[in-house]
């Protein structure tokens, strides 16, 4: 009897393992970063070695009628990071279900604004940095570190059909209401609502738009984005982004959220060109921000970068100037797995 029970249990377990799909993916990168005036070290060293190791652990299974269920955890280590610098940090998990082009996520979700197709398109080099072209406004995103509050919950929906993708997300920083009257970076906790839409026309024109209301949990802090990128040829692309940043966000080279009178609107012109060798890609951007914040010395920021494809890895470098007229540069290598 016991043998039959053990054999039945083993058969059930082995069937479950066979039906499940567990994968590890991610990337590693390392190199040297320079930021004038020790902007990233509190005024100390200008240059430092910066590395990252990211491992996404995904598990999924499919039902008999073709519905896919899955989950994700992330392990990430970042050199010199306040929460992930001493050892790899796990994060809050995400559960999802996918059927006929629709995916619904619960937990540590990929928020709509942060997932908009072109919002980070001006990033350069192996470190994928843009000190002038990225959004300055604060908003929720998929978190690589543990939550600051265990009561946070997110729900997201993604629908894709042909060349169209529509996203919507909702994040409640405190679904229990336990901290309803407490301060969150100086403001009461609010629920963030975010939407995004991406469309590619004829394989050459990319269109992207997104918005987040009560972004990052700040009352009436709204962030808006619209962008377009056109493939001039098989080797060259040019794009234009517009971002309304709101009044709460992150200043380049200064760690942590900051509240100012107005982070303004940012307009970014960017592009890239792949040389005839098919391996070398040159990229650049110029950005203008009309915000009113005391740390800003100029309305214009710009940068140029290059990536060289090694086949499974890439070498990259960038040289940029931020809105404080400080120069930052980096060079390094990145590989994906």
C-alpha cells in the first residue's frame, strides 16, 4: 500500500515538473562611471567602478485550455547601491495570467508609464543612462528592491494585438489603510493610475504615449508622456519625446525624490545610426527642460554614446552633460543571458 502511495505521489510530482517551465534570465554589466563634482558619491570621488548582476526567476505553467499562469522574482546586486550594494536583494513577487493577447499582473507589476515603449529611448552606452532625456517626474515602476511598505499592491493589464499594445496599471501604496494619515516623502499616500499605448506603423514609425495620475503616490502629481521615432533607413532612426514632469521627481546626480515648484516640460530629440559594419551603433540626444528648480544651471542637456556588438555582449560608452552643467561619462561591458 505504501509503495503504491509513494509511486502515485512521485508520478503526480513528476507530471507537475514536466508541465512547469522555470527559467532564469537577466544580465550583467560592469565598467567605470565618472560624474563631475562627485555627484553620485555625496561630493567625494568623481570616478567609481559600478557593476550590476540581475537574475529574473520565472516560473510558468499552462492549463489544458491554453491559459498561461506565471510568477516572477528578481535577484539583483548593484555596486554602491544603498539597498542592494552589500549583497543581492530579492524583491516583491509578481503573479500573472495570459490568454489570447491579454495579460493581467498582480503584485509587483510592470506599471504602464514605466513600460511605455519610447520613454527611455534616449539612453546611451552600456549603462543605458540619460541624464537629460529621461523623465524627471516620480512614478511607480517594477521594483528590484524590497518594498518600503509590505502593504503595497499593484494590478496591471496588458493587451497586445498585431502592432498595438495597450497597458493600464493601478498601484495602491497602502491597501490596508494603516498608514493613511502618515507622510510619504512629505505627502499623504495616494493611489496611482497609469495608462500607456504603443503602436508601430509599417515597421518604420513608432508611436508611444502614457500618463500617470497621482504618480508615485503624490496627490495631484501627474506625469504625461508622448513620443515618436521614425526609421529613416535600415541604419538610422530619429525620435522626439515630450514629457510633462510635474512637481515631484529626481534631479540628475542627486539621489532621492525632490519637491520643487515645477519640474517643467522636457523635449528630447534623439537618434542612432548603425555603421556599415553592422556592429557599431552611434547614438545621441539633446534635451530642453523649462522647469523652475534652483539646482538647474541651464535649460539644455545633451549626450553622445556608442555601442559595439560582440555577439552575445556589447561594449559601450557615453559622454553627457546634465542640467547642472556637470559632465558625466561611462564605459563598460554588458552581456545578457
